[in-house]
């Protein structure tokens, strides 16, 4: 659902220079400058003035203008392309008022054309090429995911008012030229903690739509913790009905039925996001321990927990029923999840001895493999024995001990790949400043520049760049309990995480990024996102 607010409109003055993979390149006229055949008021957004920054931009030629006669063309019988085209039409119709029919033909004059081709190997699994000129716009990709990402670029090249759900005045122009774009990393994620505070299916879908606009391709759902268990498990029903009955502060909590979880997974897939479910263990398990006494070493179930402390709970590693529990939970969740990954947590297991932790993680990882999934664990997994092919999610910070960083680096050197989520860079629940009304500050204050201005490929000493699978921005929810809270804490920092994951290292430049980010202000506003208007960014409207 789109929500809308009215904001004053200004024009950006001056020129805009963006950095692209081929080197610094001017990407067309500045906003407010006259375009060929147009006026200052109708000048299109400069080609490449988007987030994340494209790999290659070659501006030139006349812009394309959407009109009431525009059609969206797909090749005959290209069902996947037609689905992406239908999504594009749904985005564009409300604000333009145009019919924008999706037509199956290979010729036809002008318009917007979406092409899937088995050739173009250089575009990879997620890349695309956008070609724009007076007669039309063509998007080409090898895969539906690449075509979908190209649609997000096309969307951002149009005025921000294209996001409105009521009719607005044009002109609806796309600058002329060619963008050829592929991602730096294959794993570009965002995590939503639904355990500390529960979020409905509709709220999760809203976040999925926001992520998709910026080419994020993984949704990590933190489904269990001390404060709540959020997914129905048929073989252990009290996990959801009792363990999911509360949340931080004592609210009513909630959980997803299997049908609701499958709905989230399917919706994410329609936006080319893969859901990564997490069941945190052996620690962060009070909700499970409260639901079933036999999972406790003393056979006594603790009370439900609504606070925010960590590290006090542990499954009973010595009991065989613990592994029956793990097997059942992993089996049922794996059957619901078509994606490759299953996250088993493993962080802050302070109430589990090192010996027990290693033994437990060995068995838990084997169970994940048994059901055909690849393990992801927080970086404490490197203190045990990461399974072959496992991904480790690093959430340390600058002040993390050298010994802990070295342990992670050794694992990376031995073949374990990393997802980077440094808490003092990418934790979206950290306050921007001391005056931020929500969030925590144990990792420090994380303003927009600090969140963006680092290089994942060179972040951890001793970790080869080839070991970095990608980045993920987690949003823990001790203080976050509504979509408005998600908006404030995730935006605009999530856009920086998206750029770190997608854009080439050569394009990484704060001064250029903050200008492109400033241009996203009106788009976020049109989408009803109540984002943090950081003073570090010269926000503009259109």
C-alpha cells in the first residue's frame, strides 16, 4: 500500500557529476537545465542519476517521452518478461493516467520494450542494459531478475511523481543514452527482526517493495528470539501459540501461519527477492524454552520474556530431544522456503560452554544440509567448524578485538565466504545522533555518511575480496514497532547499503553519492516513506 504526504518542491541548482565504473563521467544536463527539444521545466533526470549507481553510463541523444500512446512490448510467448512488464505498468498507470497496454509482439513502433535473451553473457544473472532514445526505451537482460532490476532503473529515471497513486502532470521523460549494469555482489540483503516486535504480512510486503526499488535481493527474516517465536511449526505447536504470544514491552506479539509465511515468500519472489529465514540457536531461545519445558536442562520452562537483555538463554545441548526439535523445525521451514539459505544464528550464546557450542553447531549445520539448504550463521560460527559452503555474517565493529577479526579472516582464507553487516556501519537500529528518538547506541551513532563511506572489499584485514559474498543491513526492533519506525531507521541508510552491494568499487564516492541520494528525497516522499532528513545530505525535491 502506498501512503503519501505533501512536501514543498524546490529545484536543484548547479551541475551533477557522477562517478561510474569506467571513470568519472558527466551524465547529462543538470536538473533545471534545458534539454534538446524541451524546456528547463521539462528537462529529464540526467542518465544515471539513480541509486545504486550503475556500472556504465553513456548519455546521448534525445530523451524518450511517455505518452497516452505508449505501449509496453514483450516478445511473443515471453511469460516471464510479461510478468515484469505487468509490474511496470502497475507502477506507471496511476500517476500518468495512461493505459500502457502490455502487448506480445516483436516489432511495433516505439514504446517501452522488455527483452529476455539467452545471449548477452556479460549481463550475468542480474544485469541489464537500458537504451533510451526519442523513439523508445529498450530493456535487455538474460534473466527475469535482470529485467526487473532494469525496470527499477527506468522507474528512477522518471520524475519522482511517477510513484504517486493519483494522476499527476508530466512530462514523463527518460534521458537519452545507454546504461549497462551488473552488480558487484550477488548477496545484497536487508534483515527485519520480527521477533522483538512482530510485523504483519502487509508490513513485511511494504518493506519488500521498498527494498526492491533499490535492487536488494535478499530478505533475511529473524523469526525467533528470546522475546518471540514467529512461525508456526506443526510438530511443536506451542512455539507459535505460546512462544509467539508476546514481544518487547509485553505487547500481544503474533506469528505467521504457514500460509502467511508462504505468502511472504511468494510476494518476495515476485520482486526477485529471496527470503532467508533465521531460527537463532542455541542462544536467543527463551521463547522456545518457555514453550516446551523438555528443551531445558532442568526440565523447567522459564517465563516468557519481554525485556531486551541478551545472552541468558540456551537450548540443552546434552539432551537428544534438542536435536529432534532442531530437525523438526529445520525440516518444516526448509519445506516452506524455496531459497538456498537457512540461517541458524549462533550469536551471543553466552550461556553455552564453548565445547557445547561447537558440538551443537556441528549437528545443527548437518541438519540444515540434510534438508537441502546452505547454512548461514553469525560470525561466532567461526569459533566452531563452519560447514563447507556455509556463509558467515560478520556483525563486528571497528573496536572488535583483533583476535576475533583474525579468526574470521582465517575462516575466509580457508574458503568460508562472508556477508558483511558491521554494526557500526550497517545496523539500521543504531541512532543517527544522540537526538534520534528511536534506536540504540551501543555500536555508536551511525549517520548517513558513516553508513555509506566504507569499502566491503577491503573492510576486514586479511579477508580476500573474493571471500566477500555481499552485504546486509539488519534492522533489530527493540525500539521499532511500526512501519513509520522502519521508515525512519532504515531510510536513507538502506539505500547506501544497496549501493555498497550493487555498484562497482570505482563509483564509490561520498560527494557524488550524497547528490544522487538527495534526488531520492522526493521519490521516498511520494512513496510515503517518512525518512530521516540527514543534514549531511542536500535534500531536494522536484
